[in-house]
C-alpha cells in the first residue's frame, strides 16, 4: 500500500509540475504574440513619426531660444547706446573709461591669483611625491 501511495503522490507532483510548465509556456506564447504585434512596419512608422515630432518640437524650442537671444542682444545694444549718450552729455566718458580699466585690472589680478594658488597646490603635490619617492 505504501508503495502505491508514493507512486500516486509522485504522479500528482509530476502532473502539478507539468501544469505549471504548460501555464508558463502559455504566458511566453502570449508575450511573444504581443511582442510581434509591437514590431514590424507599423511600429517602425510609429517610432519614426514620434521622432519626427520630437525633432520638430526641438526645432521650435531652438528657434524660440534664438529669438530670445536676439531680443537680449537688442536690449544690450540699446542700453549701451543710452549709456554712451548719457556719458557724452555729462562729460563722463573719461571717468567711465578709467572705471572700466579698473574693473578689468581687478579681474585680471583675480585670475592671476587663482592661477598662482593652483600652481602652489600642484607644487605641493609634486613635493609630496618627491618625498614619497625618496622614502621608498
């Protein structure tokens, strides 16, 4: 009796496993059918249409950005003309030039200081490497 029960249990487990495998196979077949529907010429055309739409939208945004840059350039030019007129009417051109030269010199000095500081850091790193090599 025990032998028959074990055999029946084994057959039951094998049947359950077979049903699970069949269900998984059905799921794979369903997935493949859905995948095949999403491929081919129709899907390729949809993808191309989407890409064309995105390219057009990007072109529109680029054109808007170029127009904004043009407006900013016009505003800067207008402000520059107003400033030049103001400076000329109030005999401040020479003072303005001195002020601009002062700002440019300060900017150049700041760049040179930053280059010097970065050089010092590089020199310190090199010194550290040399000491490490000598210790080895």
